[in-house]
C-alpha cells in the first residue's frame, strides 16, 4: 500500500527500529485493514518491542478489528493496556482509569502519553470532574509539545462529538472543521472518514440553510470513497448508517432500512454489535412494517445497554404492536433514565413518544400537548429530523381529529400544524415527506366530502413513491386506495391525473 498518514504521522516520535518495522509492514500491506492484521500478528510475538505492541492495538482498535486486538492482548497479559483502546466508553473494562495511568508510566513516551490521555477523555462521563481534568491535561500536553500539533485533530474531533451530544451542534461543527483540516494535513485518512461522517450527520440533522443536504451528501460521498480505498470497514459501516439518517430525513423509509441493514451487515462481519446497531436495526424493520423483527432487535438493544433511548424504542415498538400496557411500562422506565441523565434531546423524544401512546389510548388532547412539548425541545436544539417527524405526527393527528362542517369543507389544512408541516416540506427536496403530506391531504379531502380530489391526490402519491426508496409509503398508499375502491368511493381504473397540492 502507499504510505498512509494514519500510520506515518507517528513516525517522528518513534525509535528507528519501530519506525522501520512499521514501514516494512505498510509496504507489505494491501490496505489499512490488512496493515492492522499484519502488525497485530507481529505484535503477538513475544520478542516484539513494547511500542509496536502499543501501536498495533491503537490501529486495530481504530479499525474495530476486535479479534486482532484480542490476540495482542492475550499475547501480553502483563502489560497495562486498556480495552477498548480508542472508542468512547463509560468505563475501561480492563482495570479502570488506573490502567491508563499505568500505561503512561510504563511506556514513558510522549506519543503513548497523548493516546492514553485521549483514552481517559473518551472514557470520562460527560460533565464530570474526570472529563474536565482529562481536557486540561491534554491541552497542557499539546501546549508543551507543539510538535504534536497535527495529533490535536484527535482532541478537537472528540470534543466536537461531545459538545454535539450536549446540544451545541454549531460549535461541534467548528471543532470538526478544525480537526478535518489537521487530518488532511497529516494525511490521516482514517480520521478523515470519521470526521467527514460526523460533519455530514450535523449538516443533515441540525442545519436548515440552503444547500445543507448537498453538503451532507458530498461529505458522505467523500467519506465512503476514502473508507473503501483504505479498507476501513467500520468507517464504511458508519457511512452507511449516516446515509440511512439522510434517507430518513427525506422521508425515504425503505432506503433508510436498506442502508441500516448494510451497516449492520458490516458490523456483524467485524464481530462488533453495539446497542446502536441493534437500535438502528429495530428502527429499520419498523420502517418497513416488520414489527415482530423490530421487537427482537429492540429487546437486544436493551440487553446491551440499559439507556433511555433503548427503553423508548422498545416502548414505540410495543405501540406498533398495539401492546399499550407494555409500552406504558417501558415509557415509565425511560422517563426515569431521561431525568437521571438530564439529556434534553432525550426528553424531547420522550414527549413525542408519550404523544403517540396517549393518541393510541384515545386521549387526543393530551397527545397533542405532548407532541407540542417535544416539538419545542427539538426546535430549540435544531434537531430538524425530529422536528419534521413531530410535525408529521401532529398533522396526522389533526386529520384524525378533523370534524367536517359546512364552514370547513373547503379548508386547505386540518389545522395549523398541517400547514407548518406543508411549509417545511416544500422548502427542501423531501420526497418521502411530500408523499406523506399528499396522503394526509387525500384523507382530509375524503373527510371533507371531496372524493375526486382525494382520488387525484392518492394517484399522485402512488406515482411519486413508485421507486425502491419509498416502497413502504407506496404500499401504504396502495392499501388506502384499495380500501376506497372496495367502499366504492373511487373508481377501479387508475387515473393519470396528478397534482402536488
């Protein structure tokens, strides 16, 4: 393989023999994944230098090659090496923070010190004294060692991840942009994949300005190309997962499911199955109406991680299965975890889920109040995917609650939220949401006693969704049309008339 900055950026800080061994391994490798396999094989030998062991674990951890990592750990049980080595975690499964401090003391190399301080940072809880201490130590290290300037991309990138989770997406984007500049300068292409994917996620979910979709798509295209070129399978899986979010934002449920399943397939090949993967698969099967399989993955997600989102997802699946008693139980446990962790975005999600439960129980007024609370939080945090989904739910509820009279027979919308939903849909290229809006309008026109318009609208939905990306919406529209045919409301023969509004 060609020289890769993801490996070579460390060369100035290594002894000649270690650097030479990495160069030889890089020359022999076909791509970054293969390099990880080869260097892990060498690091599993008893005569391997300690720094090569350290770096082998660093690289295979980046690649999420957990089998290779285990081989290295098993070969050197005496060394103070934390696991997981790179990725965020709430604790350190091999000995806790003290093992990181032991590694810093044992290796006594600036490069090892920096990577171990980053390990402490990733393992610290958000807002904790440990987080503050880790940040201060890393800042001091970078200030005292200016030759590590390019390595600062790691610190900036992870800080961006944290501030985004804390509800500051614009600030997170600034951190990611600065980190990406450094990663490009060092030719750290693995890190470029990660940062481009994180940047695309923010652009797609949080931004509202003209062109934000195109920027997200461009970032993901670049990340996918780099990941494939270096053999970064985990990075590619993350790109597919983020592409699914992009599809969800556009309302393309079937495409969302396809991308999530491709992401999960790659992670399964890696032997890396997380709560996020199980959650995403649950959502994917739910998006295409396979609620039984969605339930299986939802249960697995809770088994892996007992968090608020896992509980809310399980509650939502039970709602889809019309098991309201189970849904209510899981909503109660979700609320406990939301309040315990103090995550505002999770609270917004909880209110939206509560609205759905109250709606299913027939309490439409309480449902609308809960949807409004969720919408307010999502708008404050500029979580536009959730904003639009909330507006869709509220518009749907307005149609359900619509009471036709002579006075409202010609009204364009069932209520103010349907109007807001329409305005948000026409602002951007959102084909799935456009189809959902037209389907709601068809149902409203039928309630208003305007069946010919309903017929035209449902035909428009069928034409718009006649593609694999929106197969689920197409099926839903076809079922609605068939129901109206059986009831004798619309003719059997399909019309070619089409209208957008």
